[in-house]
C-alpha cells in the first residue's frame, strides 16, 4: 500500500550523542511523487515538520537535517550492510515538555521524535526508543534502515530526556526514567494515528523493539501496555528490580576495581563474565564510572549530592570520570526510599505479548548473568515462558563496533537481531514458532558481520 497522495570516545558518542542535526525545513520537499500530499497531524505534538524525501535511509540522509550520524555511527561494526532507496515521508517534532536537554534542530526541547512513512507500506509499524541516553536518531542505522526497506513505518523517541545530565529532569528520584516509559507509550499511540492518516488504515501489526535502554523500554511496554503491540524484540535490555539484580548492584564493584579496591574475583562475583577481561580497560575508561554516577544520581541522589551534582561535567574527562564515593556504594544498605524509587521503574517479567531476547555473553556493561538470565527466570516465574524466547549470542558484547577492535574475539549481535525480528514476525503473523531458546554459536566461517541464524550458528 502506498502513501495517500492528493494529501570522540565511543562511549561519549554512544551516551551523549555528540552532534546535533541542523534545522528541519518546514513543509513538504519538492518531490514529484509526493506532490499534493495531505498534511499529517501528530496527535499531542506541540510542533512538527513534514518532508517528502526520495530516500529515508541513512545512506541518503547523512549530511542532512533528517538524521544525526554522531547519534548512531558508533553502534555498528564496520562492513555492516544496510539497504537504501526507500522513498517516503519523514515527520520530526516534539511533544510538550519542560526540559531542554535535546538541542537537535536548535529546538532545545526534549520529547523529540521522528516518524518515517515508506511509500510502499507493508501494513506494519515499528516503535523504539533511544539506547543509553542518546536521541531519536540513534537507531537509524541499526533498525530504521532495515525495517523501512521491509515496508514498516518507523517511530523513535528521545525518551523525554537525554545526555549525561538526564538525571536532572524531574523532581522525584526516578522521574527521568519514568518519563522514558511514558514518552514511548505516547509516541506509540500517536504514531498509530499518524499511520492511519497517511495510509487510510491503522497498522495491522505494531512491534516494539530496542537495544540496551531501548530493550528495557521493550520489556516495560510489553509488561504494561501489551494492548498496543503485537510483539517485541529485546536486545540486551537493562534490568531494573528493586530487590534483585540492577546496575546499582554490579557497577560499584567495577568502579572499585578502577580505584584498586576490587579484584577480578570480586568482578566475577558481581556477575562480570570470565573471558570478558580484555574488554574491562575500555569500559573502565568509557562506561562504568559515568553510568554508575548518573543512574545513582537519578535513583539515589542523597547518597552523594556533590558528585555528580547539578551536572555530570562540562568536559569529556569530567563526564567520564567516576565519583570516588561510588567505589563503596552498597545498594543493599541504602534507605528503603531508594528501593521505592527503583520500584517505580522495575520490571516484573509479566509480558503480555510474544518477545524474543538477545544478549551477548561478553557484555561488560550489563553482564548477562545478572540481566537477561535473571529476566528470563522472572518471565518463567510469572508463567509467561510460552511467550518468550531467549538467545545468548556467543562472543557478543554491548556495542557491535567493538568487533572492529577485536574481530577474532567478538561477534556483532546485529545480524542475529535481524534474524530474531524476522522470526518474531513469522511467529506473530503466521504462527511459525521461532527456534527454541539457546546459544547462538559463532560460526567458524562466513560473514559474521552480516549473517546469523538464531536457530543454528
């Protein structure tokens, strides 16, 4: 069906999204096949612009105002093959919000979103939210290009706050992350209506998906709003539980190791995988300190009000530096108010629609043993195991671009994600059951950057 006509450091880039796209031109571009297209209204949006483009993929949009390579270029391995040549309509805008952390397009306004409508639509919609604390274009290369080429409409949100100072948004502990879930729900509902306006009918199927914090959003949405979706693919989603596993239990050990106060044995006890040691020096410099201090500031601000204070830092060195106090942070010893803050964002495992989870066994930011292994048990304990499949990707880690540094020791997860997404849609739409849960072994030969079979190797 066609659109209606007639109407610096890897982690710094990953977590901060270093650049900002230019101002989005208002109105519809002068493209012949979209001449006279009807205006599309985004329900609830405070502002939005619409453009008809000859190609909605990153191959064409890089260097324009319609994507931001600094928001996505560090997420994939070199040699990743993406489709191109998908004409359609792009809508950029924002919902009402009081925070101003996202400067994309010069708007200085959070709750920004992007919606893409391919000319040749397959009847489906894919919704996602930014990984880390990045922005709305962060999954353009990993997810948008690929699903658009299959005919899906695509929608992505910046989650309502972003950047290293995301924790400053809100009044109560946990408010910033609570907003992530609310903004995803808001965008899903709005995007469904936009699709109906553009194509003359509502989407047949809607899928939720994401990586890291976007995987957390997928889990949360399928637990709390299964009525909005037909299924989801969770790629290494962040796990939050108030009395079980969460980042505030594991990361202090990593910070302590950086300070010379924890041993490798302590790291293994905290959940970090044996065999992932070669990745620790990089994560020590780029991930652990920043992640611990900002999420602890979000959920337990009274622990150390001086660090990070009102900002994680104004220079890259300051932003990535850990707080010394986090080396001795003990979640179990903190007041009950901290657990209550985590409860506001906690997962239960009570998914209401089919979901496939992928996680690399060498993830050195969200260790698999204290994340997806635990979440899979939670799903089974809730009696929802029949709705779930879980694939451990051998030699996969948190960010595929690290494969470029260690091509013989790491495997990109992206091709396995794409195979999992195909398996999910076959399960939902045709009743074809996906392969059973298990380990996706790295093949001895072949193109590991662009091929994967979750049912084999």
